[in-house]
C-alpha cells in the first residue's frame, strides 16, 4: 500500500492531517487534489484545533463519503454509514480513541497546551502514525 506512506509523507511535509489523507485518496474517487486540500483544511487538530475527532480520521471519513455517499436526499445512506462506522470502530480499536485531545494528550485550542504539544514532539511522532493508519483503514474498507 503506497497511499498510506504518501499521506504520511504529505503530513510530514507540512500538510494538515485531514488534508494529507483526503488529498491522497480523493483523486481516484473524482475529487481533484487542490479541492481536497481546501475542503480538508479546517479539520486538523480535531476540528480547527478543538480536540474533537482526529483530523486524519475526518479526512478518511470524507474519502468514504466520496466512495459510498449518495448525492440524493434520501435515507439510502446504509453504505456510507456502514463503512464510516467500521472505519471509526477500527481506528478507535487500534489507537485508543477517536478524539485528537485524547490521542495526543493535549487540548490544542489552549495556547499553552499547543506549545506543550509542540515541545513534546507529538506532531512528529504520533500524528504521522494516525495519518498512515487512517489512510490504510480507509483503503481497506474501500477495497473490501
């Protein structure tokens, strides 16, 4: 699987976690890379650094929406819902949480916490692994 390593590399080269995942997997699903980078830009740090759902996971959820989502306003959402719930279940089982603040141990919206997170190195040690894992899981679910 080259996509997980590509997403990890994108993150390590300055893209946000959500951007790295979505922009890596979206071109094969009909969304160009530039648009993917724009769409995903607000989701890093658990929704604009609020510590909610991990941005890498959010990027992967957007990928599943591209693959399994419906363009109609109906209740026919079983495929995307099933795929998304499976992704979230696997990510939490492998990483211990869905929430950025729990995964990193810091609340990034608080300036002192953000500084501590930067000093601790979690953005270089933990986040690349979450990006790689979320990309792997999304790719597995798409291929199943």
